[in-house]
């Protein structure tokens, strides 16, 4: 008995020691940049846990979208700035902002929360490491040069400074790398070799620099000019993160014991299919728009493909099955169609049945969706919310005879191409891009690619005239946002100026 007590006491002592007085409980953040080497251990609320992760996910998803759209680094930086300022701001230490600690704490925690969410599969780990490296690169490039240098010194990376004597000895060879990078001759560049700081590392550490001939390789060592330091830091960041994600994956089974976190983490991991977002519209019609049952056919030119398919199927068959009716009714509710008009719309659309059949089998469901009938909670909340892209992609896949779901995910490549052409997308490059997006399971990117093609002239004008900001043109992740943005862009004159403050998504 005593032996069991001792053993139990040792286990408890070990746990106590493991979690007692963590060094990072009162974390200090002397630098804006972070390699996320030490997990946070201070207490935060469950609401902070979820909201901080959602905010970071929005940033990462938009960064990934910039990559898929082949934006240049300058275009990406300009596009991301308002989004970073809104969701994940990080001021420089020199700003002396009172928000520095709070900003850096949110950045620290949100990284580790998403690390838990995306460590479960190899694909998620690879994508997470990729977009986190993109975010780190963006911050590294915009960081204050002195603060950046101070941060790099803390990393203790295995670099060796090249002495002046060795620089003089290898000046012609080192100058050749400068010439290859855009110089005008090795002899003229020799003085620059001596003035620049050079680092010596194993060539395997900088494969991208070796491939592009921006370093000199000798005896297995790469001689790297100081201006190429960024590549080395990014490689180190990616390597350490990939190793950490592997360790996190092994520890994940122990999280199953916490029934508060697991549902949140599962929800976050689904958001990498398409970021989830609630529609910010109030359900009121857009000013100047005729949102009535008789005008739905005309408004359908602004529908995303999922709703276009539902609308055309309804017009063809005079009927939709349950999930199709629910998805479409919620969308119509979201664009501002009133309950009375929605009932008129469905009754006229179901033209092959009697009034009595409609009233008995369909009328109540429409009213319930709007919150007009049902339990008190349903009525107080105003019924159900319109489905986001994430919900459409991940719930209730369509079966035979059903028209709901997402065409980019649920159609065959041939049927998708046929529908795209029917919707006016005939550009070969766009069709090939959509095919590649869907093959890579980037369904919301395929939808955005189509939107940008169909609205390219309006988007250019909106940007040129400053009518819409980059934040207001961020990646669409909700069918109702697609409709609203399409309608406003196609009806810019005199309307978009009044509405532009509304054209946004909120998590």
C-alpha cells in the first residue's frame, strides 16, 4: 500500500513539476518578430482562444489567396496591410505603443492555437508552415532594420562570419555572385565585397540561394552576402516550424481529454478548406435594389455558381429537394427578400402543385427559416443565417436529384466547365485556372477567380477611383457577399459610394 502511495505521489510530483511556475507565464516580447520557440502558458479565456485563432486564420487565408492569384510581393504587401492592421496588428518597438504587449501576446497565442488545429494531417501541416512562412517574410521585410538585426542576433543560428582576410582572398569569386545578381563586372565589384558582411554556412542550409547562384560555394560551405540574410532566416523559420508541427502531431491525442478545445480546433481546421464567416449584412435590401419575387430572375446575374445552379434547377424542374430549398431560401433571405416575397417566390416557382399542397408541405418551412414560427429561440434569433462557403462545402453533400452544394467541389470537371461557359466564362486561362484550383481543393479560390474575371473592369475602376479598399475586396467566402459585391460593382454609379462601408465580412 505504501509502495502504491509513493508511486502515485511521484506521478503527482512529476505533473506538478511539469506545470508549476512556467517560465513563460509572464511572457515578455522584446521583439516584433517571433520564431515561436516557446509555447505560451498564461491563462486566456475560451472566447480569446477562439477569436484570436479566427483572426489569424483570416490573415493566413488571405495570404494564401494572394499566392494563388500570383500577386507580386509588392501587391501582396499592399493588399495585406489593411487586413493585418485590422486582424493582427504588430507595431514596432520604436512606436512606444501601449498596445505592444497585447498585440504580441495575441500573435504568440494565435500561432500556437492554429498549430494545434493544423498539426493533425501532413497536408494541413505543410500548408500551415507555408503560409506562416509567408507571414513571417512579410513582417521581416517591413521590420525596422535595427530591431530586425537585434532579433536575428537572438536566434543563435549556426552562422560563421567571414573574416576580412578571407574576403580579400576570395574577392574575385565573391564578386561574381554580385555580378550575377545584377552587377556590371567582377573587377568593379571587388571593393563592394570587402565592404559587405559575409556569412559562411553549410550549403544545404540555403538551397534556394545556391540554385539561383547568389552565393559562392567552396568545400561544402556557402558564402552568403549580408543582403541575402533573409533567405537564411526564412529557411531556419520553416525548418523549425516543420519540426515543431511533427512534435505537436504526436501530442494531439492527449488533447481529446479536453472537450472544450477539441470542437474549436476541429472547426478551425475545417476553415482551411474555406475560411468561415458570418454574413455582415442585416438582411435588408441593398439601397436602390429591387429585391422582390418578380425580380429574382434579373438579380440572378449576380449570383455565385452555387445559387445560379439552384435557381436554374428550380426554373427547370419547378421543384427543389429539402437541402436545396433550405440553402436557397437562406440565401434569398440574406440578400434582403422579405418573408412575404419569399413565400410568393416559392409558390410561383412550384407551379406544378396546388395551393393546398404548397401550404401543407412547404409554407411552414419557409416561415420557420425566417424565424416567423417555431420555438422562442428561433423567433428571437430571426431564424437561420445564410450558409457560408465553408458550411456549403463541408455539410450535406448532394445526392442524386439534389442541386445544393458547391459546383466547384461537387461537379465533375466536364459539368463544371459546361456550367462556367454557360455563365459567360470562356477565357481558356480562367477555365484552366479553375480546373487547377478545384484539383487542389481550393474551391473558394476557384469561385473568386470566376468573380474577378466576370467583374474585372468594375474591380479595376473601383480600385483606381478609390471606391473600394483592398480590405473590402478581400477573398469572398460567403455567397451573399458574392451577390452584394457583384451588384454594387455592376451598379457603381451613385450607389457604391453609399454602400462601400458595408462591403466587408466579419468573423
